[in-house]
C-alpha cells in the first residue's frame, strides 16, 4: 500500500531529459515508482497532465532567521520551493559570541533581519538545532559564513588576521563543517569580509577538502572590478584545490554591462583546466542589498556604529561625499555609473515607512538635498539598517548567465520584514518559467527544471533530492507550465504566484490548491546525513 500516487502528469524528472507521461508513487517519504504505477494507495492525485517536477531548490537565500520567524515557509512553498540553502555571502547568525554579539547583529540585520525570540545559539551546530526545534516546513542546509567567523574572532578590525586569529577561525569553520555545514561562504563586498586578503582566505580554505566542502563567494567587486574579482576567487580555488561556486554572477553598473561574458569565459577556461567551478543567477535585472554597501570600505571599519559616527562628523562626511562622486580604482563605486535614481529604498523602520519604494534621488529632491546627503541622513536616522533595491544590471547579461551550462537559478531573497522587498522573495521560480521559458524561450522547460532541481542538489550536496527517481526523497512540485506566473512586481512585491498546484516535502503534501497545510515536514540537512527523507 503506497501513501500517495500522483497520476497522469508530464514527468520532468530533473535530469533535463524531455518529459514523459506517467505516475509517481510515494511511500514513507520516498519516491517508490515512476512511469505507470499499478498499486493501491491511501491517496490518489490527478495531475491533469500538468508538470510533475522535483521540488525546486533555492541554492542561495538569506532566510536564516525568516525560517525561525515563519517555519511554515509560505513564501517559498507557494513558489514550489522545497529546500533552501542559507548562510550565504559571508552573512549568518552563527557563530555568535557575546563579546562581538551586537557587531554581528548590526552586520547581518539589513540582509537576514532579526528574530524576536533572541539568539539562544553560539555555534553553527546550535543554530541548526534551533531550526530543527522550530519544526520547519521545508528542507534547509547552511554554509559557515566567513564574515560571522571573522567578527567572532576579531570584530570589525580592518587589518590582516594574525596567525592565532586564523587558527581560531579555522577551528570554528571545522566545527561548523563537522556539524554538517556544506562549506564556507565569503562576502568580499561586505566589511569585514573585504578586509581579508586572498592569501588569508586561502589559508582558511585549507580546511575544506577534508570535509568535501564548497567555497561559495560573493566576489569583491561586481562592477569595474568584476574580472579581477573572478580571478581572485579562481586563484583561491586553484591554490586549495576546492569546489568553487560564484554567487549571483552579474556585471553591475552601466559602464560594465557586457563584461559578464568575459567572466563566464574565465569560468569556462578554469573548468577546461579541471577546476570544479559553477555560478548562479537570479532572474531579475535588479539586485537587493544594504545601503551601507555603497559607502567606501574604510568607512565601515569598527562596525556600523563607528560608520555612523563618521557620517555625523562634518569633515569626514565631506570626505566620504567627495569620494562617492568619483570613480574609484580600488573599490566599486557603483552609484557613479548607476545613479541615485536607480537606488530604491526597500526596508526602513516605521518612522520612514513612507519612503519605501522611492528612489534616493526622489527622496533627496523632496527634501531639497543632495542625494548623497539623503543617503547619509537615512543611514543615521535608521541606525544603519536600510535595505535597497538596486537597478544596476542589463537584461541581456542576465539572459547570458541564465543560458550558461554551468549556471543554476537562485532567489538571493533577503529575510528582512518590509513592505517593499525585492519581488524575487515571492516571485523567483514562477518568473523563471513564465518569463524565461514560456514567453522568451531562453531555456527549454526541462533545462530550467534541471537548473533548480538536480543541479543544485548535486552542487550543494543535498543527498537524494532533485530527481524523480525511486529511492529519492519525495520533494515534488506540480505546476501548470501554461499558467505559472509571478504576480509579485517591484511596485507590488508581496503577492503569491499562480499556476502551482501541489507541493510535497519529504512525501507529505504541504501545499494543496494554493493552501499551506502547515505540515512541518521539512528537515535540516547536514550533508553527511542527507540520504534520509522520512520527516519523522
């Protein structure tokens, strides 16, 4: 007796092969049959010739605390996502040490938000245990985040780490990998990650091979310094002989549009020499991050509090203002080529809520100010905690990365609570199938499915997930390829998608007819135990 048979669907199994008509049988959290299934079952679902796909895997999100605040994961499950990978870009809530606790919270808050329940963990393992206790509804895996490691050991110091400090970071990294983290993530755009040299990072990465760990990287510069930044992380991966993943590959700022093809060529050349390197991309031409990232790197030395002191000091403020009006060689000053009209406020506190959805230039004109002063004042008013949506990419570049054989598709969605998040939070996966498969035919349906199922499952070491094949976990999404649609827009981003019929997580029906059944059937996946699927 099977638990469920899904009958009469187009099975797109995650391999990229053409779909075939058939049924899928499920028992004890596992797929038992595909093709024609002749068996008894407790429940039968008629897929009505819609697509039966493996559940989508969001290989790069910032839901680290959102998962604790909303363990029902409605936002992701409604998109057909059954697994998320967190701890990205060097930003994570662990390791968390009291001595530098407020520095870490200030550092990560604009990206991953906060949780009202406090932070009862100190290690990556304890954070994973909190996820487990929260009875999550989707599967989760995490990296150890370099920025969080560096803050735990040396705060926001803008200097090379000493050999003792590197040893402490290596020890914390190893603890996280032993607990089941999939690798190390670095965010070299962000302070304090950007204070690390490639040699320091390579020394940390010597821990990874023993654990088959990945290096995932938000590179140092995605604008003028894109090519140098790609070369830097390729050097680290070659030096340490590790598996590399370049996060959200893009060419930011108008003067750099088109350079993404040079970056793709560098990755292809490295692969030709035997290096395991891949990348990911979100299906939008705008990004989202924190407003502090537009500032010169030196302004964040000592953390957010010290940065705000500098912005309040007239002399230093003018120095920063002058620097922001010129192209810079040693860091990417994207505002010069992108313009303040393309920097849109997405997240502020209640007192400035009316500014959400407005550009910094528009706010500056209303306030009768220079836009740089407006940005500084907003940071001061909001204690540094300002989220932005940044229109700094070319659609053709996005398409070129999406088409690449070695790119997978991710959301890069932020966890902050706001009225105007980037629409990728609610819309990434339906938009992929609506915009890049059905309307513009950039990808075949089956290739798009591969880029969000078997490819990320393999890359992020998620075990028996990402394929519809007997013996694999029954994470399944049923959707209509003709009607799947992202209704989230930049103007109205908090909208659930259409066209997603049913979602199973570990064999348990979790979304049915657009309703979240609140099953709590998700798992925390430490990669050395990733072969089990039964949520019990």
